[in-house]
């Protein structure tokens, strides 16, 4: 398919996923890297309590909270 036809399909709001080769697709800067962090016991207990309340894993809540904080720091740097 030519780029012009592809663009027309997108602009018309048509689904183009069948026209894409997603076998090699990836999200940039999303590769996982393992990091070991030691937390005091009380902090792990609080993390687990909040994770149970939200129905997620401890790892998920740590990632979400760190992501939120990094976004705040980045936003503060831009202002």
C-alpha cells in the first residue's frame, strides 16, 4: 500500500491495523530493567496495605507512584 492510500484511510477514520506489520512493533523507552531497592519493613507493610486496597501488586503501586512523582518533577523543571 502506498503512503498516500494509507494516509487517506487514517484521515477517513478507518482501521489500519490490518495494514501494519506489528510483529516488530515496540514502545520506545519501555524496555524493562531490573532494579533492587531495599525498603524498611514499615514501608513494605504500607505498600502492601495500599496495594491490597487497590487490588494491584506491590510492584504496580511502586511503579505508578514513582511515575507520578517523576512527571511532577519534570513538570516543575519545565516551568
